[in-house]
C-alpha cells in the first residue's frame, strides 16, 4: 500500500468506485472516464508503481491480472477486447499503480494513438 496512491485508496474503500470483482490478489473496477463502451481496470492489490517496476516475484501476480481481465471481459459480454498497460508519462500513464485497461464494445484502431 502507498499512502498517496489513488488506486490503493480505491482498493481500501477510501475512494468510491464501481467494483466489478475482488479477491485476495486483485481488484477490478469500471474506469471513471471510459474510452470505449466497456472499459474497466484490473489492478493488483500490491502497490507496484509501473510494469517496469515489477520484479520476478510479481510474475504470478501479473499473470493473475491478465487472466482476470480475460475472464471479466468474457463475463461482461466481450469476445473481442483490447488490453493496455501504460508505462511512464510519455506512454500515457497517469496513475502510478500498475493497472490493466480492458476495453471493448467498439472496433479498436491500430496502431493506437
Ligand atoms: P493511465 O492513464 O494511468 O494508464 O490510466 C489511469 C486510468 O484511471 C484512466 O483511464 C482514468 O480514467 C482512471 N481513473 C483515474 N482516477 C480514477 C478514479 O478515481 N476512479 C476510477 N474508477 N478510475 C480512475
Ligand atoms: Zn497503489
């Protein structure tokens, strides 16, 4: 946990969010500013600031994040969806707690902007 992290506060229930799923390792909630008809985030409960900060010991956790994202996509009616994990400001990261964006419900463009 990190005191000033907005996603740690969401996990602890200190900031409200529309929760989709929670277990011992991960927390999933709908993005407050969706960029697709369905857009949610899957975050590890452990505070890791960015994908590049994850260590080898986090491999199972990252796997759980990805697998949970796929399962929740399917459970929410998405057969086709986009996963995004931004790393660093220039890549679009604004919250420095690892999160997997899961987006779907429209045709996605490639390459991303
Ligand atoms: P990033 O830009 O770091 O990859 O993604 C951060 C995401 O978190 C953005 O899509 C943004 O809309 C979402 N977000 C930021 N603050 C909140 C919040 O307080 N609640 C929810 N549900 N989403 C948030
Ligand atoms: Zn955090």
